[in-house]
């Protein structure tokens, strides 16, 4: 586990809103769709890096869901059926999850325990990120992804 500060991220992609227990199935489908439509997105920073974004708590309808995105240099034209998001510069506690996507909650529990033990505070109202260089495999259950939990 480590602490990092990331600069502002401009993201374009597909928003997923579904019942909580369905995200484990719907996020891979959305990442596959995004990969197929990658050529429609302008100014891509890294075409192999998938960035997921979400707000932990249920604060508002606009923040509900999970954004499956790709980082862009500038948000110019957003392709039809896609959304954009600007995540401000933030500090994160980071852990790598390697294994089945349905076990990601266990990795988050370890991260949250570490945050508490090291006297940081989780910012639930902020954007949290999941960043992976491996994506677009609908049938693949094992994943390798860095989990970025926003802290102060």
C-alpha cells in the first residue's frame, strides 16, 4: 500500500448504473464496449489504460454509478452515448488487487483497515479511481487493478 497524489484527470467513457450486486457483471461489459469504441474518442492519453471512477456514498443521482473511462488530454467532443468527468487533483491510498473481480471487496477491506490504522481519513464524497492496464475481456474473471481510495 502506498500514498500518491494524482493531478486532475479528464475522463471520457461509459456510465454504468445498476443494482449494487450487478456491477461485477456490468463493468466488464461496459469496458468491452468502450474498447470497441476507443477510436471515437479524441486526445486519448494512454489507449491501454482503463480508469474507473465512482463516489462511494449515495449522495446524489448525478454521482450514482460507475464511470468506465479512458483519460484524455482535453474534453472536446464526447461521442454519442458516452459521458465525461473531470476528477480534481487528489491524494489517494492505493492497493493492487490481483485475482477474481468478485473478490475486490476483500482488497478494499484491507485498504480501508490500513487507512484507519495509519490515521488517514477516507473522503467518501470524492471520486475514487480504479486504474488498470488490462481490460476489455468480458469472459476474464481474474483482474489486476490498482484501487485508489481518496483520503486526507
